[in-house]
C-alpha cells in the first residue's frame, strides 16, 4: 500500500494523546518560512473536565505546502498518538516529520569518543590512543600512547598524590608529560576533531527542554481547505455559581465556567465547547526509539561425534493415542448474550417541567445532539450564552459566541443566568451542629442545563449570606444546599430508650425461638425566634437494623438519612418524636433450659397458653427423668460405700485366724453385703432402662413440637 493516499478525505497518520501536550504554531524555521498560524488558525476547542482538550485548526493551502507546528519535547508523545490531518481539496497527505529522540546515551556511544559517563581528560585521551596530537606548553607533536597514573611525593612529610602523565611518541622518542602542565591539546585528525564536536553538540541537545518542530507535508494543486485536529492536555475547566435569594422573588442563579488558556497561542474567535465527560485518557511513549534486545548466538564448533538418542514424534504419538481411545467428540460452546436497557434520564419534577420548556434569559434551549468535532462554525447558530446538549453519558456547554483569550490567560464565561425554582428551609443535623440548624434552600434545577458541581456564593436580602456547594445537577433534579448557621432557630434533641419486651415464643423441634423488641425515641423540640414561620428539615440517620415506627413515613429519604419536615411558628415550640424499634430473634435448645428459665417464660403474658402447656409438660418429663437419675445415683453411691467397707474387711481378715469368731463374723457380714449389692445392681439396671425410656420419650416429644401460637 502506498504511503500517500489520494482521496477527498485523506487521513494522515500521526495522532496526539489525550495527555499534557501544548501545541504551539510558531515560525516554521530560521529561513523565515510562512508561519503555520497564518494558514491554519485555531478555530475550535472542546475542553473536557478530565483534563484533556480537543483542538482544531482550519485554513487554506495552495499547491505543495508544508505546515510546521512546534511542540514541547515532552508533548511529542501526544502528537504521535492522536493528530488527524485532512486535505479536503483532493490533495495528498505526504509524510509527517519530526526530530527523532534516540536515547542520548545510545547516540553518544556511536561516536569514536564516548562521552556517556562524563569522562575525565585522561579517560577521554585513553579512548583515542594511536592518534596524532599537537600539544601547547610544551609545544610537541606526536602519537598518543595513553595516560598513566603515578604517585608523587609532596611536602616534607613525604605525602604522596596521584598525577596523570600523557605518554607521547615524538620524532625524538617517547615523552611523558604531566597533564596539568599541558595548556592545550589538538587532534591532527580533523575528522576525529569534528566527531568530538558533534558528540558535544548531541550532548547539549539532551539538555534542551525547548520545542520540536513537526512538519506536515501536503501535495496538491490549487487552493484547498485543510484541517488539523489533535487532543492535548489542558487544565480542568471549573464552574462557580452565584445564587440570589429574596422573599418576594424566585431565586436567581448565575453560573460561570472558568477556563485557562495555558498554551503559547492566542485564541482568536474560537468556537469553545465545554464537556463534562471523562473519556479514558493515557500517555504512551511513542517518541522514544525502542530497541529489542537480540540474543547472541555463537558459531557451531564440531567436536567428535557421540552416540545419539532420538525422541518420539509427538504428532505420531497423538495419532496413536487417538486411535486407541477413539475420536473424542468435539465440545460445543454456546454463548448467551443479553443486554439490559438502562434508564438514562430521571423523571423531571412536575414543578420544573413547565420551566424547562420556557425560553431562558439567554436564548432557546439547544436540542440534544452528538458532539461533532468536525462541524463547521458556520453550521452552528450563535447565541449569547451556553447551549445545553447531551452526548450519551456526557453533557456539554456550547459557548454561543466565539471566544478570544490570550495565551497564558484565564477567563470566566457565562453558562447560566436565569431564575430557578426553590424555597428556603432550615436543615438540622445533630452531627453537624447540635444546637442550631443551617440556613438552606431546596433548589430545583428548572433550567435546561446540566449544572456541574462547584461552589455557590449565596446572597440574601442584598447582602452576602454564605457559601455552599452543589454536586452535579441534571435538569429537573432537586438538591438541598446550606450556606449559613440559622442563629434564630434552636433545636433541643433528646433520646430515650424503652424497656425490653418479649414479643413471642415458639417451640419448634426441640428449639425455643424467642423474639424480643427494643425501642427508642428521639425527640426534637424546635424554638423559632424569628418573625416568620420556618420549615425545618430534621435529618435523622438511617439504621438498617431499626424500623421506623413514628412518623410512619419520612418526608424524604436519602441513602443514609431520613428527613422530617416540621413547621415552626414564631414563639411557639414545635416538637417531633421519631420512634424506632428493633426486634431481635434468639434460638435456644430446650434441653439446655433450667427450671428457672422455664419458670420465667411461664410467667410472661405474651407466651401463648399452648406454649405454656407444652413447657409444663416438658417440666414434668424432665422432673421424672431427674428423679430416676437421682435414684440410680443413690444406689450407685450405696454400692460404692459397701465396696469401700469390703476393702476394709479384707484388710482386717488377712490379720485374723480363719477359726476365730471375728473372722467368722466378717465372713457372714461380707456375704450379707454381697447379697445387698446384687439386689442394688439389679435395681440400677432397671433404673437405667427407665432413664433411657424417659429420655427417649422426652426427645420424641421435643422433636414433635411445632407450636407457633
């Protein structure tokens, strides 16, 4: 494909990044060629509040033309990323040339004398050994052998220092001359001298932070229009507002856009558009030459041959494997694609709808439109102020009149100047100020403009009242703004907690499920010392665990706050109580409940009769089981006592004669005890069986429970 493209819309390759680049059309070169701005003046600027701007130059060229722009070195990357060049008169876009930026260290290494590491004079001379040089003081000419270092004694203490000696082969033989005694050195080889001077020039350019020339070459005949556009880094444009309040008139809003021209070029009658979007923008290093590190390969050296082994052909092995196992069926992948249509616009407030249709103080509202970066200035109808327009998720202000702004200057441009809807309120938040509410306004954006976030200076009654701040506000949307402390209104908050209440008890499969209710009341007492009634908005934090009981619904609710509107008459305290409740559920194993715990639930009025009956039955069953267990324990204790007694008897019998009366009495007692233990063991076995039966009966009863009433 040919590098030159002949078409009516011949697009040039070279593109400017959405980054910090300042394009400055300056003089083309020292030869005095025609300046670029005289042929391609800046005609359009679109500024985004993400810190980038779109700049467009338009003009006419004739015949083969060369247009030069100058950019700062650090901004060339932006030029290489996003510049678009269009020749609309059938011309051909040729090359776009610019000064290269090879890494200076790599460039310096290409010269015979390497200045990369800041060499000393001795190190520099060592690099040109074998060259002929002329010395001044002493006057000598010879071939440079090199520079050596020697130690030299100085002073009476025989201290030594290191000196450098220049070794030179002259017509009269070898000479060693101290470097510090040489006043001048000149290379006889003129080419080497020129290379050194060129290397120094390259080194000097590395320190140059000035601009680079970018040349646009166009080929064609006759006079024809040309357009150049690019993205460059710009300061973020900002907004500020003035809000005038009056008891007799609707609030009046005046908005300004603050823009800065930080380029070196003046803006003369530029069509300016301000866009609120944040396009993805990044920098990429396209200006710095990149070099690939290539591997170093050595020549093959053939030694004596050795026995070789050879691996299996992997393809053949795969075919064999497939033959043994059969052909595996190919899987089928399906892709389910779904798109959800998102609602893009909020429903406008009913009281703002009619206002949106009205004509503003500066002209009619502009229809929604796509941003046309290549629209001609003549295709737009000029109006004295900003026009509103939505672009997808973006929003733009089209400044109606051409903007003239000198370089390195800033300007305030009017974007809104009309009455809006709103009513005064006092906004109380205990976390903000515990005693007084804030003077505020419920502001409705009844303009046709999307109001960008920014500071608001409020004037009330012809005087400064305070400062506020608004977030982005779309047409028809409503926001609260506060600007001063309302010293004429006091709010006394009071919090009271309610005792815990048992709400319900359920018995389900051996588990007791209880619900307890906790309550709290936050009471506000409002005193209005002003001469007119006030609407006070009380903000109360939303806690997801607590349920609002009274008032049943708040006046409005945000993500984290309730708002309750209270009318406070002068001299009459107004009150509002916010009641909330929290229900906590708990599960307990019935078998873990002792008699006291069960007795507590039996005494509660909120526990249903069926639950109480079941609990009483559980108490009886647990008591019966406990009685059997106590009887078994008593018998086991008696056996343990007899066993201890028998151990004592055995010890005594060892000391006695078998025919003694005491020995015979021990034998009789031992026999009687064995008979008693045998009977008790039989009773224990029966009690164990009874205990197991009663426990199983209790477990079956608990599992069968399903009482929710």
